[in-house]
C-alpha cells in the first residue's frame, strides 16, 4: 500500500468471548502535506449479522427446492411464490398461479365445514396439518398431505401463509390394497368373513338399542363340487364370480353380501321392522328371490351351468341374540334346508 497507495478492502474473523465475529475493513492510505505516506485510516464494520443472514438465505433457498411442494401467499391469501416441486405435483407453473387464491385447486370433495375447521386451526394454533384432496391442472383429483402455517412479523402481525404439500397417491393406493386384502374376498370382491362378522356385530348392537329386527341368511350352492370336478376349478371360479353378481342384483345397497369361503355365501339384512312375523315373511321372500337368481343358467367357457342353492334363515332379534348365536342358528337352518331336499330355504 505504501507504493501504490490504493484503498483496499478485506474481511476477517476474530474469536471473541461471545463467539466468532466477522468484520469488514476498508484501509485508506494517509499522506502528509508534502504528499508523503504517513499512515493508514482503517474503517472497520462488524458484519457478523449480515453474514449470518446470508447463510440463512442460502439455507432457505436450498430448502425451497425440496421434495415437498411449497406455496407462499401474502396475508390476503394471494399466491406470491411456489417452488419447482409444487409445479411437478400440480402441473401449474408459477406464472399461472401468481396472484391467485389457492381455492383454484379445490377438488369439490370437501364441504364448508371442513375448510372452516382448517382455517380455525390456523387462526387459533398458527397451523393446520392433514390429508386433503385437490385438483391438478389436468383436472385429476389427487390426495395430498398438506401443512399450512401462518407467518407473523416481530409485532405479531400476520404477513404470510406458507403451505407445504406432498402427493400421497401411492400411499393411498397401498392403503386401499391392504384394506381390500384384509376385508374383501379376492375372487368375487364381496365382503369376506372378517368384514361380515364386524358388520354383524355392529348390526346386533344397533338392533338391541333400537329394538329392530333383521335377518341373517346362509347360502350354499348345492352342486358346486360337480362343476369343479367336471369343468375344472377355473370354471368353478367363474361360476362363483357370476353368482356374486346375480345375488347382488337381488339385494338392496344397504344389505351386506359376503363370501365366507368355498361356495358359501351369507347375507345380512338389517332394519326390517319390529314385528317378528312380518320380518320373517320379508326374509323368506328375499330368500325365494335369491333361489330364483341362483337357478338362472350361467355361461362358463361356452358351457351352460345350472346350479341350485340351499338357504338357512335366522332372525336377528336384538337382546339375548349375540353374533355367535345368530351364526349358529343360521348354520342349523341351512343344514335343515339341505336335509329337506336342497333347492330350498328354511327359517
């Protein structure tokens, strides 16, 4: 500096009692009246806070490009920033959503009460987190996990909302598959024994509370083994699938049809009234319709298959008639229907 007499700048750090501090210095040469160098003027500024802010900004910028979709709005809910992951998830570019309200992504699956509870949580707790269905740019409705946080300034005034979202389509599909395997028959798509028993328990308890009557029907295909033996198990499976459709067509949407295993089906009919004789008559009428459906010819691999069925009926009468008792009574009634010559129902 003595030779070129140029102003120079430099940054350095010093370990102090409260931690490392960063400084910025400007060094200017000084000259006497004759123009000769006689010293240096140093202007030193503590830039620790600025350095830390820069580091935070770099971290924030890196975090913004995360695997989570990020959407930022102003205090009025107008979108001011989204990241690339948001675009990949929703299909919307940033320039297509700036200034818009996130309501533009609404799927229509949630009512006003849902959104009222959501924003009440944000207002009271500062955030909300949960599963929500939204709509992509191409119109596809998809599930996402959404977190909304309110951002306030130093005085506690609302300045922004920050939302992070992740596409949980794959997770929901896996959950649905697990549920399907656990509660539904893989061949016919009907309820399996586990789900059927769960529903029976709920119906029995409801009938006990409200003094209502229902009916439980056990169905067995009389000559199903012959189909398996003569046409093969593949044909037998096709027959069971067709039979499930035939039986479903006879029943109401509120009735539960299940495949308990093999060629055994069960029907749960709830809310038939509180008169025992009328309920028994209704149950027998339903059983006769089911027998007619079972007798219909079914085409299986260019073969016409004819089968008949036997049906055992028991009434669900509430108090004192638990699930095990109902199942036992229906099984006994089915046995008696078979003993009576098959292609019959017995109450």
